């Protein structure tokens, strides 16, 4: 590969067998010339997607065998200080982390040689050159890392369209600080710009995408598994997201993070002209089922005096979360994650007030029993 800084490696990997993953990871590292990134004695943090307590086979979280394979590759290169850290949705406590590590398989996979973070402290960091958000609270392990490896899961996403390389770095924000950012940036375009600010600030040196078993539909937690048999990697997370859009049949212009990254010159212009190595993209290209909430936020392209009225129309057209009371167990996870605090538990069931809903879909994302649907007004269906 000539352009290792923005190129993407695509490797076939039919399952999570350690031998298959080891081969795919080594091929990715070779394509990207990644050996120059590593040195013995450095502190490496693996940043997976551990959004909630889910089993590996549910295709919601980064598969533990991917983390194990990357760890083995690092140890072969003399890197031994390897920590796995993420702030899932909801509370950021040692107890919550421990439960998710166990359910996701990461606790067992740690025998490969990585440690599991239980430090729930965080620091505020300034985002130099940011466009939308100029400072972030960041979990301490990522602040102290010499090198960050982003281990994302390929999924569709109800709010951002794509859950890939850029979106996965939102897990660097601790616990219930994430709903605060949803409140601060309720519109998809602004939220996407904020995510680009965050990802650019953290600057993961390498991103490896778990695309073996993906999620389509109402992701990142309420969709359905979709087999793709892919391990992808890149040193530029924004270029990698462009290729992911191409592979799943999604227009980058409909993905707020991609649109913002293109506008800032952080990746090519969205035409798909990102150099790839390994398998040809056509081998994996398909069409994922998109979220029920899908829409194109075009308001940032309108004259200033039209942007607010157009945004108001889009808000009405966007689906609202709706609770299926026969499925709801009244656990309160939706209320806990709601930025606007408009969800309450009454008679053991969740109730969502319509007024004040910003359609961030955090409640849909964090419901452990998938009891929250996305429903559009009949006029806009």
C-alpha cells in the first residue's frame, strides 16, 4: 500500500477462531506498516465498543477474540503493557464495568495478556483546533496512554447512521457525561461535528474494525446480527469510515461524522477514492438494512435564515421513542440515560413525555430488553 496514512486494509475472516483472527490482524498490520507505531515499554490502551451488558454472539459489542488477537500481535512485538478500557452507556462504576466485562467475554479473553480497567476517574482535556466542542471529560486510561488502538464494531446507528471508527471514540467520555453532550448538541449535524472533534483530539493511532458479525437495522443495540466475514483496519479513522459506508451501501453524506470529516479535509471527498489493500472492497459490498430513524440532515447546507425552520420540520419528521409496556421490565436504564430527564417509571413501566424529547435515542440504545421502538408520525411515514 502506497498511502499507509489514509489507506485501509480489508481482510476476509469468516469466524472468530484465534488462528483466523491472528492471520487477519497480521495482514492488516503489514498492509498499514503499523510496526513503526510500536515499541517495547509503551503503554497501549485498547478501546473496544462495550456499550452495554451483552453476550458476544449478540453482535452488539466488540468480540473478545478480536481484543485477544490484537493483544497477541502486540506481545509478539514486545509490547506488554496493554490495558482494555471503555466507558459504556449508563453509570461508569467498577461494578458496572465488571458486569460488562463478564457478559461480553472480555474477562475470559484477558488471559491473552491485557488488563481490564476498573479506574473510573477522568480528566478534562482541551481539543485544539476543534470546531464544535473545545473540551471533553475523558476517562483517565486514555489520557495516560502512549498509543490508543480503537477496536470498533461495525453497526448501523439510529442517530448517527454509522457506528464505526469515529463514533466508537464517544466511549472515551465517562458515564453520564455522554447525555450532557447529547443535550448540548441535540441535532445530528452538530452531534457529528462534536464526535469528529473528539476523535481528532484522541487521535487513535490504529483502528481495527470487527466486521465478522455486524449489526444492521436499529443499531447500535436494537438491530439484528449480519454476517460479513471482515476484519478492516486503518490509521485514519475517518478514511476507514468512508470505506465502511461504501461496504454497507450507505451514503457518507447521510452520516454526520463522515460529512463533517470531509468538510474539514480529514479524509477524501467521499467519492470512495481511499486506497485499499488486501481483499477488494467488492468482495464485501452489500446493503445493510438501515435504522427506522434514517433521515438526511441537510440543514447545514441551507441559508442561515432557513436553518432553524428546517431543523424544526426535521425534528417533527424524526421518529419518537415509544415504550412497549408488555415488554418493559421497569429497570430504569432508559431514564438513567435520558439527557432531557423526561422518562419516569410508573407502576413498574417506563413512560416518556413527548415534550422535550430531542430524538437522541439513548433510551432505545440502552434498553436491555429492546422494549423501546422508534415510531414516526403517520404523516411522515
